[in-house]
C-alpha cells in the first residue's frame, strides 16, 4: 500500500563479519572450476562403517592429504610490504558452518590445524564440537565475535593484520583452504568468492557414486592445471586412503594392519 514505507534493520554482528570478509574477498582474483568426483569406494566404505563419519570430515581430510602432495594448496599471496607467496608447513582447514547466534542463523569460520595428522574419528569429534558446543566456548567463534564489536576502521585493521602481517599467522587464523557445502539443501553455488587461496564446495553424492565439487581459487597462486590436479588427486585419495580408513573403523584387525 502507498502508506507502507518499510523499516531499517540494524546490522547484526554476523552481517558485519560477513561484510568484512567480502571486503577482503573482492581483492582476490578468484577463478572457479568444477569437477565430478567418483567416490563409489569411499561411499560404500562409509556406509559399511555405520555412517558415523560425515562427508564434511571425509572431504576435509582428503584435501588435507592432497595439500601435502600439492604444495600450491598451502600457499598464499601476501601483497605487503612487497608481493610474494608464502607456503605453510602444514594445512589448516577453515570450516564454514551455520550456527544460531542471538536469534539468527550466522555463518561462522573455524580453523582446524593439520587435519591430515588426525584420524577420521578424531577429526569428526572436532567438527562435532564446532557444531554443538555453545558458541562462546569455541575460541575461534569468540575471537570473531569480539573483533566484530570494534568500530569499522579497527575491524578492517585487524583483518588486514591477520591477512597480510605474517604468512603463518594468516594460515593459522584463516586457513590454507576452506570447505563449505549446501548439499543438505540440495543446493549448488553459482558465484564464488574467498579471501584465502582455495575454497571447496561439494554437493550430495548421487546413486551412481558421484560427487560434484567446485573449486574457487586465487589465480595469483596457481592456475587451472593445478586445480585439475587437485580434483584428480582428491578422487584418488578418497577411493584409496580414505576408503581404507573408513573400512577399518569398525574392523579392529584392519585398523591394526
């Protein structure tokens, strides 16, 4: 109706930290790639193990293993004080997940250090805690909330310091790669942005044992050929190392072997 004017809504903390993330993401020349990964062996082993390990855990550990073989995945473009690349000694997975905060759904990010060194069971326990522990009991969440309470200039300074001051600090704070998924909603990302080198989105596994995987990567760090390598190596790791570990979870003899 003509008399209805709408209203202004105060920007919440979750909307502020997403705005900060996008501010730094727009400086990254992101290129997107997609690959259909065959995961039949991993899917069958996961089903046989009792479905105690989620696909998020499987994908995170797979990428962490691959990053040990493809060092470009552990690199970051550092523009200041002069342009250069930093290579982290281990991978750090940035886990993207939805939690409720102050009555609204909020996207949180939490780093998990060197997931390639953890068993799938240990990694699953870490991710379960990120999903279920009270928000203020998770250090990464507390820091994000605390820093976002500062005025805009201070927030941007804190983000700049984390992104550009030290390569190792950047890796441990923001991750060397991020994992996100809208598979539970049967969704698919059409546009992608990320402030770090690599963000991976994965979809639901089909009846034929195929998983759609999308890569958003910083073109200053590596090219499409390397993205193709990451997809190929991920498929190999999923159907070999990961499938073997999944099969051993409820089989003590295979686990010992």
